[in-house]
């Protein structure tokens, strides 16, 4: 049973009255770290969340698993027969497979950014949602890692891209952006997985102690590596987490820059631009944070984690989203203006195609999803504190960002230098495989929440331990002690 | 003397702090004292010495390893099998930087994590533990020999622990080495499999066709189709109406030299140059009347070049046709060589 | 460990062996070569050493064509019409000759079809047959001196002084 | 006798005289015949997947009645600094120093198609399906050229198999390759003689002589810095107009 | 038995180790070796053998050399020594290999009960020849022979001798090439020989037909055009093209003159009149123009031809003042009802400039050129068939059911013929209606020769020899007969034919013919050497390659008028322009995948036929690319997708011939529509030739739309390519 949720009504406006008791009451209800209910209750609630999947969610899990399997079968057919079922042709050689790669790696970045960067910058709101965000990263990366294999013409030769000695004495070409991709994504996957695992150790130990189910106990005791929470282990844990946090942020920036360099390294009009690196990173964070919002909304609603994930977290994340939308608009307008003002024929062809041509509906839809919806709504406090509306806005942003990459990869490739070879992209087998990929991520996210506590109770506990209330003049405010 | 381990459970930080202070008074060294908690407490809170660990070292070592690997891939491998691309030099700076950064970061991460595992003693078999520690209680664990046992117990009870446990310390096997070796063996097995495939020792034949076999017809591949009867190819035929179609080649130095070499390969199997030389091994099988004549024998010297050319092309008597071995021009070389031979006086 | 767990472990071990190692072993077994020829008694050694026949007599393509060429039945009958015509293998040969059926010799050096190997260039570059094919004169049944894969070719090509030219992939792959 | 530059390197070059090209398509079919290039069925043509290593691009200029059509034969330009080469992760395409060709090694290709995206001329074609040569059409396939399977990139190779055969024959006969001895199938077939082929580094070759300060010589998309090996001689105008 | 864990591990390690030590490598045999039993003399394993022969895809008779690897023909190239195409070849010629190895080729003779049902039963060769022999013997004078223009010279002679011997009607040599290239109209206008011109040193050429793409000799003129553009000292010829629809010749012309269909003759006459009136090009040329030019009012003609008057003046002036101008007749004007006058009008221009077509070479005795019959002769034979006078009809190398308009009534006439025998290697439309098919070997497997149709000042006999062993020697159907051998074996059974056809087989005939030839370019003392050199070099032609002499024709002034169009203007508002496309030729190319799949140079269309329509006209009628249109002429209607074509007159639609097959193999069957169905069987003014141009049609949208299988991007092709 979850801690009763009516303690934080949707629209909590601050009390007008001077009464001290009401102010304390309001602050407690609003801020998680000021509302300790003791580790015991929190552990109970967090572990309970693993078994709170209702009948609907299990049905959804089965459906998603089916869709993922369907995509797997689609890929096997493509493996043995050929890439002809896709919509690719002699002008557009990359399609939705590469779009999915960029999209899922994009989503992957928010998780790491929230847990690592917020940790380094000391944002306290990261505490309850760190693991939820990192799990989005984990499975988005897993899906993203599949697509470089799916999009290959002869996937069984992919071991040639791994630098191992061979009788041909041939080595991979490390000047190719795809080789950098391989290295960067491998580093990032290793980093994210280990970072989650380190954060998970204390919780697994807690789960090992509390769970009654036999197989769970054996699983958690194996996974928790005998964690006892001694001060020496905590000190090591702190410093390794800090090392990971500091290292994984530049790695995160490098991964999406390299993914954008897959396009920027070419001389294809529309791709060959210097700001693709930062532009893609902003896009990544933008869609990533929206994805985390979706995850938070889901956890709060379906796993009844209202106590942990409160409006203040939605509020902070929504502000972050708003800032990211400004950044994205800034970059996109920059690229648009530079192209338009430069008036180079191949670039202008693409601009005309996007604004007035065949791709106009897609482009204007993207603008609506990425600019009008977030900037139009997120400045309102009521919107930022309402998970339902944020969920809708997040989905719009996902659609917008997917379209943005679709326009870059699928549409711009159709306008090469020689006009005779213009073409348009009609995706075929890629659609079921993309649907399969989305269901793959969501399916494993659910499975993860079943096996592992999604809220990091030790972090929340630590946070609550460090926070308290102080009365300054007539106002009671919250403060963070510097005992850390 | 037997070693004992005690674990006291305390309600909150203050009582735990006092207990720690008391234990230290009693003479328990800071090293053998542990404070177990549900979330990290900085050592300052409990007034203890900072525990300096060597994790930075492990991460640094990892970084160096990553850097070395990156240098190997980016600088050395292009020179092992030099392939020039994009009209650029073999080694180019910018891509190397990317590779170095990525692998160094990977090294740091892996180094840090392995260091964490190694120094944390994971997966340790663990000592005394209590379920309630995860619920916010603080555990103070001490490892003392028998002498201090009573004093320590007294110090504990002075601060009213929620619970106090005592256990004999059994030597626990250090499982880190075992887990480490298993991990390394698994990694090597995967590498061995990959190397076996890339060194062509094992062939994954069940994958779709990799252009090894083709549907076009290679040379000498069945079903064989002969040459069209009566057709004349662009270089012309050797014999027209029984006579050589082309005129004999001039007896140039080149022709004679080529003729000599070709004679040794194609003719010396049966024919000898002089009559008095012993018959070759193959020729010995021929019945006496059909024995291959020596080149300077009267029978051969009497032949005209055209006749010799026709014999080489069509064969005569027991001599097989050598058309398959020699182009018509080469046959004239052999004819020139034969005509240039003078009988040994 | 109790008995049932031991049985369990062996069963799981076998399954793992089958799933992971099986394809490799299958791959290995599929590539165990056999070089058995239609006329088993044919021996290079007797032709080269006893009869003193030069390689180029039968494989005359080696100096003028990318393919060295396997001799025709007429080439064998050229001598064997008279030489040792009583012996069993020669009788088998004459049978092939009478009913005009080609002898489909088993190929010993089989390169993948995307590799184009030019014999005549190597021969004219001064290599003799033994360099690559080993001492065929000594072999009754010819077996490959090495696995004819790229590593073997590369070992010589990269040693030459015009290695830059010889290590060019377009030499063999097009 | 062609004396290449000091290091014995060659730079195979083709000249396309746009004034002479009549757009008859003989080169397109000759290339299919020589290099086993598969033909796309109607549905694949509609899906824009026809594979022609040599194609004739026809551009319209002006409106009826003074409308003008321009034929531009486009094939792999064998760029000196090819943008398609550095991006291949497995060195399946690289620059053949010896002949100045842009090599495409089918056996090594993994099928990432990154090279094709980076080719501004779009002269690289991907085998989306296994090519179909209905029995007994496979008898016609040229055994010197690998029939590419599905998942592999392919493009014009300047008929490297013909170059190799000529080089091998010349080497065995102990002479160097004469100018004009080796011609790709398209150059050999072109009725109007619009296509010429030779080694630019050999000053005595017809190609080199023609390129010497030839005002009409221009290269396709030269501003991209790809240093292509194909020179187009722009169409001339006559005294009458 | 219980495996202990330790044993279990031991077993697996031992297993893995043993396999590695054996040292394994691929035992798959990618090449099943099959060396020769008796090797052919010229064959060296791994090297190619080249054979010289003649291209059989077009009647031009280009010399080709074929590369044969391991007994299979892999590449066709032009024969460098051949004086007509000098080593060059067109798309159709290159694709001949796919006819040789076509998957739908007949393996042996087949017989069919009810013609048209396409249910064939295989037959043994000897049986088939016997049946044919009986039918021919029974037919006696009722034998009719219909052959195409690509027929080998020796078969033409054998057919003629056979017909004369059985006093059957003379064989008819007529197919779509003969119709659409208007051989007879051109020949009759130019003194009996197909006019061919040497434009290598011409500085101005007026072309009235697409001589580079769909003319009778595209390769010869291709080679000439190369020299024409790249003359010495930077001199460059000027080309003007008079055509309602821009063909590839129009595309490379410096000036495309979109003359109104049927008015080309008027335009040519007007230019001659302008030269006469304005006195361009010096007194002598003006005087000659004065005599020969037709009396026409230039302004009225300009308005009728929908051209600006001063454009005509400018062109006339250019022609007159050119040092060495040439006007090449042909194309649509020659196919109009006043085709001969139109050709003469163009000849008048040449006459003014003192230029004439190259003189035809002297045909040595025993050599028979394949001269096409006139449409009238073809109609006469159909007439005979209709009246039931024909018992046995032999169809060789032509496909009249497909190639003749419905109105000609050939297919109906077939019902009246007792036995129809076709010699087509693939079941084409005519073979589908035949009772028996004796598949002829393709031209790469057979013997023969072709006298080159172009008159380049000397006679060129292009030899044909098999380059590969005939592909289908199935045991079931026995050794295959070539048609020549079939004729000679049948002749032995007919008493009065024995004298006319005494040879044992066609090779003997050819040897005797070549033996009788005078010493050509390659000499050769005895007949055997001459025969070997004739085959080796690909034919016989006189030694000297001197400047070919041009024959000046004496011409009378001719009355030019606009050609009468077939169909009323109000009911059929648009003109139909029919042409043989570059890739498919007369439809022979439609059964070959290379030609179907290679984009048509002007429209980049593949695998279908199409209707080219002017953008403005299309806009007015609400037609856009891919709309299926119903095109109706007074004689029939077809459906084909629209292709908006910027370079065609607004009042004209153009449809290529060659598609719309009901048979001819899997690549041609049921693709596109046959434009010949829109043509009538009306003859021109002389009554000799088919008037195939100037048919009027109307176009309606059927509402259906398809995606055009085009290679280009239409919007992209409109953009300027910045070089």
C-alpha cells in the first residue's frame, strides 16, 4: 500500500495566514525532503512499487513484447532477403533506422544528465527521479545500440568494425565517423550501466533484507555484492559516483556530438554545418527531458509513487524543459537564418522544400510541436505543476523531435547536388521496426520496474536527513545543512 | 585468542556518536570500528578520521590503459596495412583526438569501477548485519579480541543500544580472486571465438551467401561448351586447308631463346637433341618402330618448317597434338629452335 | 551439493555447449577438406620424378593466362595411349576417353570467386610453382601447402619492395 | 611507349565531350553487359532503385518553343580526394594509388551506405535485393567481375577488370601499357566518340594532350574540392546563331 | 551413465582442441571442375576468344566482335575493322546477348492445334522438317514467304530461289523497320538506293528525321556526327532539326525547328524558294534554286508551318552560304502521304548546294542485298492469303501480327492459310498464331552475311558466323537445323527445287559465294584462305578507303503541298507522332531486360509505353504525369500513361513504338500499348508505301493514375545544372 497520496493536493497555493503551523504544514506537503516519513515507510513504499502493476499494465507489457518480437521478425526477413522492403532508394540511403538511432540516443542523454549533472551541480530535486531517468537512458541506449546493426546491409560482417587482429591484417578505419560512433556509444553504455548499478547497490541490499520471496532474495543478494553500508563502503561509493558523474558528462556530450557528426562529416547540402554538434545535444536534452517527464508521470500515476514524485519535481523539470526549448529554438533559427541568408543554391533548394515544398506539412507540424506547444504553455505555473498536461506536452515534443530528425535524415538526403537525382522518402519496413523499437524500450522499462525498486530510497533518505526548516523573521523557509 | 565481532544498533546519530566516542575511549582502534548506516554519513558527523582510498589511482590507471589502446588503434594500426583514403595522409590528427578522448574516458570509468569493487572488497561475504539498519537505524560494529570484550560490552550498554549482537569471527575466503579469474576466462573465451572466426579457422557457413560462390561460369567450370564448329576467331586459325595460316617467324634472337625454353618444357619429354643421347624415360615405353626421333636425326632435318608446324599442331603418328600448349606464334619459335639445331659431329 | 543440482548442472552445461559451441563445431566440421580425386591412383610424384614431365606441359596456362588450366583427357591420352596402357588406372582413363566423358578432377586450391588470381603475372615475376604449391613433385595426392586465404598472400605481398603497389586491394578484388 | 611520371603511378582519366554526346544510351547498356550490373524491374524503378553505373542525365532549359535539352553522362568521377572514402568504417572503399581509381571492394563492404550518402554525384548504387539473372541469362555474366550479392555497394570501376587484364598481358609480354590499349566498355561503345579514356600522367597520351589548356574542359561540382578524374568539354556554339 | 562435472569439462575441451589441430579450410567447391575431353584449338582456359560477326538486332548490319569466355558469349563490341561502324555499336547491338540466352527461348520445334491458344507441344526436329516438307510440297505455288529486314543475305537468296522454283509469289521482306524508316519512299525519291550522306566535313546539316536515334543507320551517323562536331582546327558543324517532337538528334541540334506535322516538305520548298528569291549563296546556287525551287508563297508557308517567316529566311541563308551543307531526308515527312515529294524537296536543297547522297557500291555477283519490299507488295500477299490462294505461309525474322496495323488485315488473313510456320526463336505474336514453330538459331549462333544497307560509296558485305555452339542441342529434340539447312533439306524433296538449291548445307553455299568474291581488303590466294580471312575480319569490302564519291542526282522541280492528315480536325484535334524509340527499336528490344530497364534518353521511361504531351496542352486538358490516357485514332484506340514533355508541339502527341506485346517473352508480355494499332493501312500518293505519319488522334483521361517508372526526378530535371 503506498503512503496515502492526498497529502499533496494538485493545486497547492501557499497559505495567506501568518499562522506558523499552517506554513510548516504547507512546506512539508510541498517539499519531499521536508516531509520525512522515516526510512522504513519509504522502503516499504519503494519496494511495494515493484508489485503494483495492475492488470492493465501487464496486458500492455504483453502487447509491447509482441510488437518488439514483430520488429525482430521483420529484421530477420530483411537480414536474409535484403533491405529492399525499406523505403530507401538510390538517392536516400539512410532512413528511419538512423533516425531511431539519433532519437533514442537523444532520449538516453537526459537520464545521465539529470542524475550526473544535477548531482555535480547539487540540485536536490534529482533525488527521487534519478534512477527513473537513468533507466530511460539504459533502455533507450539498448534500443539505439541495435539500430547500427539493423541498418547494415550485411550485419554478419559487423565484426570487421571491431579492431581485433585477423589473418587479413586489416584494421577498421578509425577516420570514419561510424567508428567513432561505435567507440562513443560503447563508452557511454558502459558508463551508464555501471553508474546505475553503483547507485542501485544500497537499494538492492535493502531489498535483499526486506523481500520475503525466495528467488528475489537470491537475486538481490547476488546483485548487491554483499553491501553492508559500512562507512568505508559509503566513502568508496561516494567517490566512485563522483568520478562517474564528472566523467560521464563529457562522454554524454561527446556521444551525441559524434552522432551528429555522422551527418556533419558529409558534404551533403543541409548536413554539412558546424553547429550540428551543440544543436543535436540541445535536441537530445530537449527530447530526453520530455521522455523523463513521461516516465515520471507514468510512475506517479500507475505505480502510485505520489509521495516521492511531487509537483515540485514536475515544476523543476518543466522549467528545465522550457529552457531547453528556448535553446533548441535558438539553434534552429540560427541554422535557418544562416542558410537563408547565404542563399547557396543547394541549400536554398532544401529550404524551399522544407518551407513550401513537399515537406512543408511535416516541417510546420514540427515547428508547432517543438515551439508553439512548449513555449506557449510551460511558462504557466499551473501547467508546470500538472503531470497530466506535462505528459501531453512531452509527447508533443517527442513527435516534434522525431520529425526534426526525420526532416534532417530522410528529407534532406533527397536533395543531392545533381538535381536529376532528387527523390522523396516513403518509409516501408522501417515503420513496424520503429514501432517495435519504441515498444522494446517501454517493455523493458516496465520489466525493470518489476525487478528493481525504481526510487532510490537511500538518496531520498540522505536528502531528508540533510534538510530542515528555519524561521527567518516571520517566514519559515527550508534550508540545507552544510554537514555534508 | 579468538576474535569477536560486536554490532550495536542505535536509534539516531547522536547516540551512535556517543557510543563511538565511548568505544574509542575504551581503546578500540579507529580501523577496526565500522559505522553502518542506511545512507552515507560523512566521517565528520561522527568525528572520525577521513578514510583515504586509492580509487583515483585505479581510475588513473584505467585512463592510461585507455589512452594506450587509443594510441595503438589510431596511430599504429593504419601503418600495419597502409590504406590511403580521401586523398589525405595516412595519419590524421583530428580523428585521433576523438578516439583518444573516448577510450581514455572508457578506461577511467572501467578503472574506477574495478577499483571500487577491488577496494570495497566486493563481493564480500559480509559480517554481522541487521535488517533495521536499512530502516534508518545506525549500527556500530567493532572487531576486538577477547581481552577488550567486556570493556567494549560495557561501553555499548552504557548508551542503551536498541540491540547488541556478538559473533565469533570466522576467516572468510577472499572471493575477489575467484570472481576476477572467472571474469577474465569468460572475456578470453569470447575473444578466442572472435579470433577463430577472423583467422578463418572456423567458417560460419549458415549465413546468407557471401559472394564466394557465383552464378557466372568460371574458367573450366561445367557444363562445358566447346567452340563453334567452322568458326574462325579474330586472331585466326592455325591451319587452313592443312597448311599453316601464318607465315613462319624470322629466326630472331628472341624467337630462338623462347623456342629453346619451350622445347625443353614441351618437347624434351620425348625427343632428345642428338641421336646418340639415351632415350627419355617416356620414350622408352614406345615400341621400337614408333620411337620419337632425335631432333638432329635425318628424318627431322628433312622436314620443312611448315611440316614441323603442322606436326606440332595436329600431331603425327604416335606424337600427340600440342595445340593446347602453344600459341601458333610460339609453335614457330619451337620450329625456329629445331631448325637451328645442328647435328653433333 | 545435493544430487539433483549436480544433474541439473550437467544438463545446463550440455545445453550451453550445444547452443554456443555447436555452430562453431558445425562450422569446423563443414570445412574439413577432402582431396580425393576421381582417378585415385593418379600421382604427381610419378609424373614429375619418373617421367620428368615439366609442370607447364600439363598446366600450360600458367605462363599466359590467369588460369593455369587442368589438362584435358586428350592430353593424358597423348602419352597413355601407349605408355603403361595395361595398368588399372590407365584403363579407367581410357574408359573416360572412349565415352568422351571429362574427368572432373577435385579442385585443391579453391579461392572465393570474388578473388581474381593471375597465374601468368606471378610466373613472369619469377616465382616458380613450388613457391606457392609446395613440393608437388613429392606428393602422390596433392594437398594444399597452406590454407589459401588472404593472410597467406599478404605475407609475400607486403615483403616486396613495391609493396605499396602489391598491397592494393584492387589487385585481386574486383 | 607511355612514360608515366617518375613513380610509375597512373591517373586514369575520362573526357566526356558534351558537344558530341548524342544521348543514345549505348554506353549505359555496354556497362550493364560488361559489369554484370542488374536491371531493376518496374516496381523497383518506381521505388527509384534502378542501378546504372553509367547514366545519362537529361536537363531541360527554357520553355516551348525554344526549349533545349542537355545530356550529361554521369558515372563515378574517381575523385582524387573522394568524400566517400574516409567515411567507410571498414576500408571497403579507398584510393588506389597505382591507377588513381576509387576502389570499391565488394567482399569487404558491410553495407552502412555511408559512402553513398557522402557522394555528391550519387553514382553509388546499393543492392537492396539479390540480383536476379533468370536462368540461362546467367551464362552471359562476365566471369571477370564479381556478381554482387544483396547488401553490398557497387559503382563504376572504370572497368578495372579490363585495365587489370591489359596490365597483366603487358607485364607478361615485358612492355608497358600503350595509350588507348585499355578502354572501359562505355568508351569502346560510344558511337560519336564523346568518351575518351587514358592516363593523364602520361604526357604522350591523347587524353593529356587534349586537356592541355583546353578552354572547354570543366569538371562536375569542382567547387566541392573532390578533384574528379572526369573532364567534361562544354558544348560549343556555332558561327550561325 | 552419470557424467561428473570434471569429465564433462574434459570432454568439451578435448573436442574443441582436436578440431582446431586438423587445420580446416573450405571444402565447399565453388567451381565444379570439368576440363575438356578434346579441347578446341583456340581455347586457352582463362583467356577470352573473340569472334567477328554481324549484329542481327537492326537491319543496319553493323560489324561486331563477340568475347567468348568458357564457351559463353559475354560481351559484344563493335568490330574495329568494319568500315560501317568502325568499332562502335548502339544499345540494341550491345543487348543481343540477352536474345541468345533468353529464358523464354524455345528449346526445339513446337506444334499447336488451334492457333492463338498458345498451347504448344514439343516436336522432334526431323519430324518437324518432314511435316514442313509435306506442307511445302502440297502447297506448290500456294507457298508464301514473309521475312524481315534482318534476314541474312544467303537466306534472302535461298527464299527467292525457292519461291521461283515452286513459282510461288515472290517472298515479301517487310517489317516495322521497313515501315517506320520509310526505306522504299527514300529509295524511290533518290534513284533507287537508300540515301546516305558523309557529314564528317559538312559545316551545316539540316535533318528532317532522327538520324542519330531511330533512323536506319544510327551508329554510322553516330560516328559521322562525332567527326562533324570535332572537325580539324576547331571547326564545328551546325545542326538544325526539323521535327514536331524533339528526338535525341533535336536535343543535340543547335536549332530545333518545331515544324507543324506534315508541313516539312513545305518548309524545305519554301527555303529553296527563299534562296532563289533572295539570291543567297552566290549566283550559281541562286540560279539552281531558281530552276528547282517549287513556286510557293513563303509568307503563307511560314504561317501554315507555324514558323516565323524570318526564321525560315535565316535558315535558308545559312544553308545557302554554308561551304558544305547537307540536308538529310527521312523521319516523319517520308512517312506522310506525300512522302516521296517531301524527300525530293529535301533533295532539292542538296541539289542547290551541289551535294548528293554517296554512290552505292557495286554488288559483286552471287551476293543478294536484303532490299525491303513495298507495302503494296505486302498488301498484295495479304490479299492472296485472304482469297485462300496461300496454303503454307513461312514467317522468318518478322512479326507481322504485331508490326502491321489492324487495318492491313494480316491476322484475319492468317485464318485463311492452311499452315502457318514461324521461325522465331521466341514465341512472338505471329508465332502464337502459327501452327508450327521451327525456332531459328539466334544471329550469334548462325551462319550468313548481310550487305550493309547504308550506301557508303563501296559495297560492304558483313559476315555472320556462330560465336558459340548453338545453345539448345537438347537430346529430346535432336540436332537443331538452321533455317537455311531446313530449306535445303526440303528442296531436296521437291524435284524442280533441287536445281535451284543444289547445296548440301548453307556453309557450302557461303563458301562457294565467298570463293567467287574478288580479292577484297584482306586478299587471300586460295578459296580456303579467303574464306578464313572473310570470317576472321568479319566480312568482305574493297581495299581502298578513298574519299567516297557523292552522286549528283538530276532532279525536276517538284510541287510541294501539306500532307493530308488522316482523320477530321474537329473530331481528332491532335496529330500523332510515331517513332521507333532508341532502346526498343522496332519492338525487337522489348523482350530484352537490358533494353526495357535502361531509361529512354529523352523521357528516362522504362518498362512501359507513354504518351508525350505538351505542358500547355496537358494543363488545358487537366492532365498530369502518370494519368492513363485513352488515345483514339480513326483506326483504333490504346491506353498509355501521360508524360508531360516540354519539347513537343502543342498540337501533337508522340507515342513510341515497340511496346504492347502480347507474347515475345516474360519481359515484353503485357507491357504498355502498341501504337501501330492507331495506324491505318492507307498508302501514300504513289500507292507503294504505308502512310504512317500525320494520323490525327483525340486524347481523353481515363481517371486512372500510375506512378511513372521514370529514372529522373521531373522537377529536378527542370533545374539548371550549375557546372
